[in-house]
C-alpha cells in the first residue's frame, strides 16, 4: 500500500523499484480491483445523492419499469460496464504511448509501462471517485487530479522506455495537439455561438432603446455595423439609407413609417406580417382605422372570414375601443369580442352561440383589461 501513496510524490523511485516485479497479469489484477472499488464508491455516491433518487422516481413514472430493475441497471453500469470501458481505454492509451515511445527511440517494454500505469492509477482513481461525489467543488478537484496525472504518466514513460524528459512529454503532447482541437472544437463553437447570440441580443436591446428615445448616441454603441447604420437612419427618418438584408430593410422602413405616421410607407415593407403590423401601429397611433383599407381584403386561404384588412380592423378596434371599427370585422367571433371590449361589457360575449367561443371571447376580454 505504501507504494501506491508514494507514487504520487516520488513516482520515479517507485517505478524503478517495481520494474523487476512488472507483469501484465499483475497490472490487469490491479486495474480490476481498483475499478471495482471505484464502482462501489460511485454506486454509494449515486444512491446517497437526492438528485439521483429524484431522477430514479422520474424515470419510474415515465417508463413502465420497476424501480428495483432501474437500480440494478445502475449498479451493473457502475460495477461492470464503466470499469470494463475504463480498462479498455487505459489499455488502448497505453498501447498508443508504447507505439509513439518506440518511434522516438524508446527501448523498454509495454509490460513495464502498463504495470507502472496501474500503480499510479490506484490512488488517482480512488481519489477522483471520492471527490467526484462532492457537488461543484468536487468537479474542479477532479479536473485538477486529471491534470496532475500527466506528471506520473510522463515519469512512467521515461522509466519504462528509457526516454528523456523531452521525448516523454512529446509522446503525449504531440497527439494532444492534434486530438484536443477535435474534441474541443464543438465546445468552442458552441461558446462562440452563445457569445455571438448575447452580442446580437445586446445590440437589439440598444437599438430598441435608441429608437424609442430618439438617442443617436445609443446607436453608436451598437457593435453590428448594419444595425448601427439602420438605428441612426430610423432616428433620422431617412429611408434612402436603410441597408442590410431584406428583413433588416423591412424593419427599417417599418420603424420610420411608425415614427412619421406614414401608412403609405408601410406598404413598401415586403414582409406581409410586418407590413400589416406597421399599418396597425400607425392606425392606432393616429386613431384612424380607415388606414386599414390600405391592406389587402383578400381572404386567407385557411380562414376565409379573415383577411389582412379585417384583422387590422379587429386589432385597431380593440386597441382604440372603437365600436364603429369593430363593426367592420366580418368574422362574427372577432366582431363580438371586439365589441365586448369596446363597450367594456363582458356579457356581450354571450351573443356567441358556441360555448367555446364565448369562453375564448371572455378570456381575450380579461386579458385586455389586465394589459
């Protein structure tokens, strides 16, 4: 047991002392016993963790499997599957180290290297298993232990294959420089996308605040060049300088139309929904529901009782609480809902015959009062 503790501090001495005792059979036995103990620690830690018990009960509710069977699967995973996978990975990684060491002129044997690896695997494996059960802090300690494992691994390469320190480091450093970017590329890509998303959200918030307050100085804080230009353009009410994609230009036109209360400019917006929203906003701002007539009255394919124009009358009628505008809505349900809000009388909803439509009318009525 002393050698398993000493190997963490003086790995070179331990490996030199143990070289003569090295055998693949001993290495396999040490790995098996260690991974089994690690598995027991993980099983105990799992079942003592309140979150794990919650997940077990949740799985039991979702899947028609007895909780005892789920527990058995977890025990098999930690005591059989995970240890087996760990040993396979260690053996493959050791073979990898052996092959590169030979390419760099190493003269030792795989038997010695595997045995040395098994010695330092014992304390590192057990310590990692114990600390990994501790929430949050344990995670960082585990990372530190994994990083520290590079040291005994490098020494094991030196002692097993008679390599210099530089060559021993090269054995794991050169492949790491190739493999790590492949492993971390998705992580870095995801991180970059998150940062980019945050930047876009920040720019959008700045743009909205700048437009609402007519503050050009806020526009200048926007990092995206096109968004910054359109922000200034909207405040200056100059449509000739709207730029970017079709969606960005549409938004630029729409905001200028709202600022100038120019419903005709709304018609220059190519996006149908944005155009309708633009006309509605201008109609509400100017309290002129007749502007809805600028929109198409062609019935929607799925809802023949509605059209852009009729939808506009409905929304403007509700916002302005204007009974005359509500009367222009051809859909019975929407017309009565609009009228109920305009008259501030929820009982108007009872004019509808269908109970579901009545409930929907009352729901919209209450929502309007809250908002």
